[in-house]
């Protein structure tokens, strides 16, 4: 099997398992990292796990932070 075919099959398996293709998952992880950094001083990377379930998805966002940022909200 050609290397290109292996990569294509791997992408299809990941998409079927996760419900997201790798590009969409990477973009979601970038967006969640941005939001997390608004509220916390991150001490490492942000890990996004998306698992397809019978009825929807189980989504987990994991990161470590050195501190929470204080902010005032105007309502």
C-alpha cells in the first residue's frame, strides 16, 4: 500500500472515530486555547479530546494553569 493511501485511510478512521477531521479538530483546539488563555495563565498546552458516542459527542478540554486571571464584568 502506498504511503499516500495509508495517510488517507488514517484520516478517514480518525474522522469516523472522532467525528471531526484533523483540520477541524486543530482549529477547535486553537480556538479553545485562545479562550482558556483569556481566563487563565496557561502553564502548558491545551488538549482537546472528542469522542463520538451513540447520541452525540463527549468533548473534554484539559489544560494546566499557573493562575486564574481576575477581571471585572460589566452587566
